[in-house]
C-alpha cells in the first residue's frame, strides 16, 4: 500500500511540480492528499500573482486537479485546527489535514513552519519537494523518468524537451532531483 502524503499549497502552485506530484500519485507510488482549503490557497495565489493567466483556464485546472487523484480531498479536519500550535497559525489547517488523513509526510517548501517537535507527536515528517522527489527517484527511478518523458511528450505550444523541463525544475529549487534525472 502506498504511503500517504499531504501536498501543501506551495508545492501545488508551480504547474510543472503540481503535474509531477499528481502523476506520482496517479501511478500509485504515493497516496496524495490535499484539502479544498489548500487548493483555494493555491489558486487564489495564482490569480493574485499571475494576472496574465486566464481565470477560466485556472478554474478548469483546479477542477482537473480535484478529479485527478481519487480520494485526495481531506474533510473533517477543521475541528483539530484550534488544538494545533505552529510558528505560523495559518499553517495549522495543513497539519490538521495531515493528522486526519494519517499522512506520513507533508510536502512543502516551508519546512520551518512545521517543527519536528510538533510533527513527531503525530509521527509525521515534513519534506522539501526536492527531498521528496529524490526519495521517489530512489524508490522507482524509471517511473520518475517516465513521468518527465510523458510531460515532455504531452506539451505543445511550446513543446518542452526533457532538458527544458529539468531546467524549470532547477529554477524551482529542485537541484538534487534535477542532478539525479540528468545522470
């Protein structure tokens, strides 16, 4: 059985990383989880920071994300929020959803907001997406290469080569993953 992973909004924000994380879940390598609140945060930030993006296309993308992984949406976590203390109170909903879904890992760029002394109580680990993807590489390097190839094959206007995809991942601070995939 695949282990349970909660994706934070900031790792679902970059389109390429979001696609890779969803494809990893679709292959059954992990059981991905998120909440409507996490998706609200993701797409609200995209609207705010990227006014050049078409609102209807963003709505369509969100709908596709919501349907992309069966049983990914976590509900019923709200009652836990007030009982959680984190450096950034706005992140309590993420940990509450991880607890409710029995996630073993929270994937986020904001590791400092999830201190080990809090997460250890719930046997949850926080991972930077680069560390998470490195783990996936060592679990199934062929699958990760196939995911990158599949993304390359499916892009058009413009078509993205595997090298361009890896360059984009490098710009997203996923250097270790890129190094492994380039070998």
